C-alpha cells in the first residue's frame, strides 16, 4: 500500500539524505506529481576490432579456466618431506603402516571416516597411510554439464588439505600401481611432538 508523501516528510528526508554518504549519483526526492521520466542510461562504448563473417581469428584464445586433474595438481605440489623417502614412495618401495578403503561410501559417510582414521593414525605415531578411494564409475551421460569421474577421488585431497587434517599431514601423493594407482593416495603424516 502506498501513499503520497507530505511536504514536511520530503523536507525531513532531504535533510537526512544530505548528511549521508552517497554511493551513486544524487537524486532528489520530489513529490509524486512532479516525478521525472526515467531515461535508460547510455551504454558505454567498447572499441572492438572489426570482424567479418568468414574471417579467421587472430589465434589469441583466452583458454579455459578449468582446474587441472587431481593427479597433475598433486604431482606439481612441492615436496615437503625427505626427498629420499619421497622417491621410494613414488616407486612403491615403502609399505604403508595403515590403510582405509572408502569404496562404495557416500561423501557424508566417507568424510568422517577419513577424519577419524587420519587422527587415529597420527595419534598412534604412524607416518605413512594409504587412503583408497577407487577410480569411480563413469557416469557422464553426455549432458551439457560434464560430471567428474570419481567423486571421492577428487574430494579426498581437498579434505586432507583443509583443517583439521592439514595440520597433521606433510605430503599427499598418488599411490603406486602396487598399492592402487590412480584410485589411492599415500598420506605422509607429520611427527607429533
């Protein structure tokens, strides 16, 4: 329900508005009888290069802002553990002290299970644990939005890199084929003092 403003209300509003900081161009509130007509704001002119149909592009594509695969991100991560042990780890020469298998779990079951497992292993003084996620089922039906293969495989590295687990972990590395390959991760824990 609307009503017309009285002249003293308009005057009071103008006094209050004059003391406030303005974010946009100032507008005066006038009585509804003298309301100005609104004109569309002029569009800013953008200087675009001329292009004709059939002309080839200049070859400077913007590229895609797509997150690289998990394995590539982990491979490019800096090594924060002993270099010699890391080399043995990549070759599958180090045997994990404990393992957890998250196959078939939903995200809401897998996350607390992973948190409990990592915290328990850290408190027991274990250094190397194996987290098996599986490679995931190929569920992309060819729709307009692609669906990533292996939800847990993509979520587990994120869960391990945020608190409370990030304070306990020194390195996350994809497992060797001997221990699960692309469907598992080595998690090297820090020494608790």
